[in-house]
């Protein structure tokens, strides 16, 4: 069973889909620029045991533009408002991928009474700027870490009415690079979003705010650690190094240095949690939900035992 809704509240109208029956117990927070079509199959699988809320942040897909800046705090506020319109369990589990991991962490800090557990899939770290300070300029360029240039280029092209060109380029890029099994409708929905200027305007605003030190200063607190259980699932290092070499032109040594730093800065989340567990996705690079959905399901099921 799937219910599709658009919910309006003061700052925005958010599109969402609810999978399963009963009160929502699991919420999915997607990565930068993602739309629901990328996650539907996993949401359907998870709905066999949970009622799942899948939604699009303001500015993406069928959701309207927000009146609020795209800071982690405002995104947490809008998710809180969205949950206020949807029957949910007293405490929910939040699953956040990539930049969505930063957002669910922030949500758990601001609204701890609503959070049962966190699952972070290859999360963007509040210490992401360490790539720029600890890698050389050449290593940083080759790492592929900084998304700004690519987002700006796609924004220019879509504003010049060249969305068709962006869609053609993105047809072999993530998420399609990791999954050729999208249905025709899912593929069309993802590509349609990737051809809109609004997608890149929103992504650039989110990305800038997620790297603004003024917005990140209180996100990592090693003294007042997060009380809810935190499971962090990170990518396979060998696969990651291979992609850094392939797409960035890095040497094996440069790729290994970037990858080691990547794992280290993601690990800071667990140092700020009272109960934390690290899981490595042995068959995946960054898009774990597409390349190893079985592992994601096992992690969710494991939290059911707590």
C-alpha cells in the first residue's frame, strides 16, 4: 500500500509518500538533489515490516520552494512540521543518506524525544571541510569531493534551456551509474528533476549551508552525546579508491589518502553518540541504498531488536 500526499504548512508544501499501513515508524531523508523515484523500491521493501515515510525536501521534485533558508536547522524544522501532519509512532527511526545524514543527525539533536534510532548511510560530515585543509590542492581537485562546480555548471545549462543536455549527461551518472534497473517512469521522474534549474538552485543552497561553519558549530558535541542508538553504514574503501582514480584521475596513493580521510571524518559521528555501531558495506561505494539494499534492510531489522 502506498499513499501519496502534498502537505502545506507555513514555509513550504512538501510532497511525500507513505508505504505500509498504520503509523509511520521509519523516515527516509535523501541525499543532495535526490527525488523519491530513486528510493521507492527500497521503501517498498522496508514497508513489509515498517510504515515508511519518503518525502522530498522543499525545492525538489513535487515539493514547493521554501520561504526559509536551506540550513540544516530549517530542514529539521520542516521535517518536524511534516510529521505533525502525519500519524507516526511516538518515536521514529530516521535513515539519512549522504547529506541527508547530516540532516537527521541535526533533527535528533533538536527533537530527541521523537527519535528512536538513527541510520546514517555514508553521511556528509560536519567536518567535511577537512578535505580542503588536509589534502593538497591537486589531491582535492582529484577527490571529487566538492560538488559546487558541477552544480553551478548544471544550473547554467538548465537556465540556458539546455536541460536536455544535462539529462543526457546525467543519464550515465549517479544514480543511474549504480542502478540500471529503474522503471521507465522512475527514470523519467529522476531525469525530469535533473533538467530543472530549481533542482540546482536548491542543491547549491543546501550544499553551501551544510558547509557553513556558523551552521555546524553545535552539531558535534562529544560531551553531551546523542542518546539514541546510531548505526553508521559506510562504503567499501577499495571500491571508493577505484572510483576516485577512475573519475578524478588520482593516483592510487592519492586515492587512498582521500579515502582514509573520508572514513575518518564520517567516524566523528560515532564519537558523539552514546551507542554507536559501524557497518561496512562490502559491495558498495556511495550509493549503498541502490547497490546493497539487502544490507540496509538488515540494519533496519537489527534495530527492531533494541
